[in-house]
C-alpha cells in the first residue's frame, strides 16, 4: 500500500520502498533541506527512521527523485524534482523531443562525441542513437567534425562551433584545478590514453585493492596527481589520503587551489575536510 497520496508519486514507477516515500513526501512538503537539516527534522517526525534518514535522503538523490537547488550557508540544498524551477512543463514533452534534448545536452557537456560515445553515456543502442542523430542533422542542430588523430566521425552542436574554434586558437595550458573521481567522463573516456594525452598514468582503482575512491587531479590540460579519498556515509570527515603530486607543477598557489577544490567537495558532502601532506614525485 502506498503511504504517499500525491498522484505523481502513486503513478510513477518508484523503485524504492515505503520509507523512501515517507522521506520524499517530507522533502516535497517542507523542503528544501541541506542533508543535515533533513536528518534532524525528519528524525523528529519519524524517530523510528532516525538511523536511516541520511541513507534515505541520498537514495532519493541517486534515483533522481530530488536534486540540488542552490545552497544555504555554504551547504548544498535539495528539493523534490517537481519543486525545481523548470522553464518547461516536462509532462507536455514527447519522447522524441526528450531524446533530442538529451542528445544535445550530452554534446553540450562532453562533445565533440562519436555515436558510440553518446550511446554509451546516454544508455541507448547504436540504432536508436543514429535515429536521433539523423533528426538533429536534418534540423541543422548538429554538425559532423573531424578530431585530430581520430578516425571516427565526431559530432558537435552547431551553436558550439564558434566557441570551440576560438578555444583551439587560444587555449590556455594551465588555468584551473578539477578533482576527477573514478566515474568522471574524462577518466573513463580516456582511460587507455591518459599518458599520451596528459603525460600521466592514472590507474583505475580495483575493488580488490580495498580502494573505493581514487581521485585524479586535473590542472588545466595536465593530470598532475592523485589522492585516495575516504568519505564514508557515517563519518563526519572527508579524508584526502596518500596525496601524490607531480613536483614540476606544484607551487603554493596550486597547492592552495587543490585544497580549495577538495574543500568544495567536502562541503557538498556535508563533511569536514582532512588532508594529508602531499608527496612530490
């Protein structure tokens, strides 16, 4: 029996249990919440679920039932998807239009991409991907391009061509720090080619090693190090362990940027950052 009476929940193929539905209903009615706010207030309302509150919250996030919408006192805020300020009424959009949007969204974030890349990341088969590509080519929203040293055809949004050409003429060598975790698209997409592209060998962590998160550190167009990261759900700490950095890139400014970026990830997880001193290689 459903515990939540709202029609959009009752009719949805909700893959979670009744406790998740209680949590979702609470967020939808009283949100938005930071994770810690939700745990505190939800536990007051449902004390029998106090020990499960945080897991229920992140399960709802992982299943796409809630999403981040801004922040509060440097902590991320989340609300039910239906409460987010979408500009479109998604219930009025057909499957074909949604697929076209998703194809273009994939290109806007990760493009240029091959057909196989898009099929892999979106979760379609090749036939389905080619069908949507054909529609977008006909509408002149996508253009085929050649990528240097690649035989496969790549595709890019027409509206992005001018910017990509501009970047190719004046792309800074090093400009920003990014933390790339195991499932980051850059690491997965270039797993076998990282040394050729970035001059750094990054080994994907194996579960048998007892490592859950190995973060690669991207500085501009160079991978300059890695760190083992420990961030257990029940722990208050986001621990950066075994931090290894390439000494030719390290300066006080870069070290500060790396710490600042890890701090950003810790705050997103609502945890306290602990960092090991870097080992230079």
